[in-house]
């Protein structure tokens, strides 16, 4: 049985699927005449990450999801809420994201993330967490969004 990988979250779906079973994104079927190459995001996607121009200090960068790749959120506050509610400092418009999904907290130079009882969970480096200390380059997944924290 052949598979189609989701362009948003990388989930492996059956070939007959039109939409991703994990995130709901539209699946693009490869053209049979094209040669395909498989890769994992860890191999190349985050190579040489740096802070975008105009950002001094820690930041959260959208790497994939919702057509917002490259969007940057400077982490200037002690507490940053992430969720589907427009009241959150980081608004992620996706039905798999809870209204108040997670909180990023700063304590001196250290950052941590805590899930706020979300239904679909918060993932750090592909592991579901209730709370976790964050390090430079860690990947956070909330719903279909993959974000990278840069502390440089």
C-alpha cells in the first residue's frame, strides 16, 4: 500500500486520502512522472537558524502550519499565552488548537512551556508534555503549527 505524506504536519496517510487524518490539511498527490525524494525535517529544515532581522533576543518562529511559515514572535514578556483565542499573545487559528492552549513563561534567561489542559496536547521535540524547560532550537508543536524557539 502506498502512502501520501501531509505537507503541513508530515503525517503518513493512505494514498486514497484527500485530507490529512491528523491536521486536516489538503494532501498534494505527487505527479507520477516526477522523481520523489524523502527526507525528515530534522535533516535540513532547521539548519543554520538565526534570529530574523530586527529581532533582538529570544523569539518563537513558525516553521510550518497555516501558511504562516517564517512568522516571528519576539518573547519580550514574562508570560506569553498561545491559543485559538484572539486574546492570546500568539494567536493560532486552527480548530485543533484550544482557546487557551499553552503558556510560555520566562524566568531570568530560562524559558518553559506549560499546557493549559488542551484537548490535543502540546509537544516539545515530538514528545507530548504537560510542562517542559525549553532550550535553544527546541521544536514546539501546537495543533498543525510547528514553532522553533530561538534563545540566541
